[in-house]
C-alpha cells in the first residue's frame, strides 16, 4: 500500500507499471471534496472526515470518520464517494468507517462533565405518553450503532428505567469514590431505584429531587460518553429546572401522543425549554396507531397526525411516528427494549430511525458551532 500523507502535503506525480501517469492523492482528495455530508451541507474533505488515505495505482483505501456512528445517511455518502472516484478512474479498494461524535454544547459542560459530549433530555408534558419507553430505546439504539451512551433516570419519584432495561444489582464505588453505573444492553444506567428497597415510595420535596439529579450528574463515574440521555419526569417542575441550570443541554426530544390533551401539555413543556434556552431537536409522536397482529389493520386509537401539526405550527422538526405495538409493552415489562429484541417490528424500526434523526441533528448543531465565521472587511 502507498504511504499515507496528510491532505495538502506536497507530492510528486507517480507513474504506473506501464509508464502512464498514476492518480495522485491530491486528485483523489479533490474528487472527494465534491461529496457532501447530507445533514451538514458541507463536503467531507472540509469537514476532515477523510482519514488514512493510501493509493496503489488506481486503487484507493481510506477511512471516513462520521460525525456520529448512528449516521442515518451512511449509504448515501458511500454511493457518492464511489461515484466521485469512479469519475477520475479510481476504484475503492477498501472503505472503512469510523466515527467521532462532536460536542454540541461546550463551556460549563466541559468543566463539570468533561467526558460527556452531548446531553439529550427526553421530556413530555404529561405522563402516560411513553416517554420512558422512548428514552430507553433511544439510548439502546444509539449504543447499538457503536456510540458510548449513558442513561440518567431523572424521574426521581417514579423511577422505572431499571425494570425496562432489565438492570439489577447495586452500584459500586469506583476507585475515585464515585458511583459506578449499572450497564445493560450497552448502556450505562443510574437510577434512584438502585438505592431504595423495592416497593418503597420516594416522597420528596423539590429541593431533594434537584439535589439527587445534581448528584447523579456530579458523583457518577460516567466515563467518556458520546450521549447522556436524561429521562425527565412529566411536566414542568424541579427536575427540568435543575437539569437546565446545572449543565448545558445539547437538545431536547419532546414526546407526545396524537390526541389534543397530550398536545396541549407538550406545548407547555416546549415553552418551558424555550424560556430556558434549551435547543429543541424535535417532536416524536408515540402510539400513533395500533396494528392488529391478526389482520394488520391500523387503528388510530389516539387520533392522527397531532405531533406533525404541532411541529409545523411551532417551526420544529417532526422526528417520526412510533406505532402502538404489543412487543414494546412486553419488552418494557421483561427488560428487553424493542430495539434489542430478536425480531424487529415496526415500532423498533421507528425507534432506530429516531435514534439516527437525533444523532444527525446533534451533529448538525456541533458542526454549526464549530464552523468558521466569515468576516468581510
């Protein structure tokens, strides 16, 4: 294989076996510079996504470092790369994929949680819309893509993520005196449920709830994470305020069902996050329709298209619809999230798509914050 050379370094044209001028690495990089990262709207060379390029004759080997392992458009990027190189007579001998998740919010977070690149809040205006189900499956789907993921159960008075993940045991203390999270399905989890006897209610006032969330942020050995998903309790109260004031949230995912009551409440959650300057990644519609397991007929139990209408009215992204499916409930009870089940149903497919959408939007935010500013004299 040819020797790897940084992009932009000087090089001399080389000759192939029959004396013809061989393709140079500069020519390959110029061709790759025509390939756009679809979500970011910039070319993969400017974004420094092309790594370890080597050439042997007209055969190119290199790695593409994605901005997230959950990139939903990897196939599009590969198609465009092969097309661009084919245009200059170069064949892809080896295309490897890597990833480096970028930090979408900096400053205070780097100081308080230096190993966590993105904090994602999952919220709803009311209970019963499946917010925790979305949180669990979002975290597991991101981990399945190769990302390093943590999950914080911020619903202090109603914790149920350990059961939904099938996580048991008691967290241990690390060498540094911090709390070691419990890992399950590739996700690091912390919840107040690990610290209280089963069945014991947690009857706490607001300051205690806020203190517990701060301790989970500060005193847990999270390590290096690409994403920390925070499952917030329903409503607009102490937990939401504590999280937003303690650390910069990279983005919030709002969960609702299609009916007007749920939409009315999620609108209040939206207003709260906007008041606290928390970026909204979009709205996801859960329980959008029930598919009969016998005949396949769809029944829209809670109405139709409410989240999409709200997203359009508020100028937000609609992140998709998750159907009401028996396997989701069964998996939540058994500790096997839908995306981790052996047979993937429509709900699992929609939840994996949601993970890709969330990761892509965080990558866009990170790229926009790091993009150079053009100054006109």
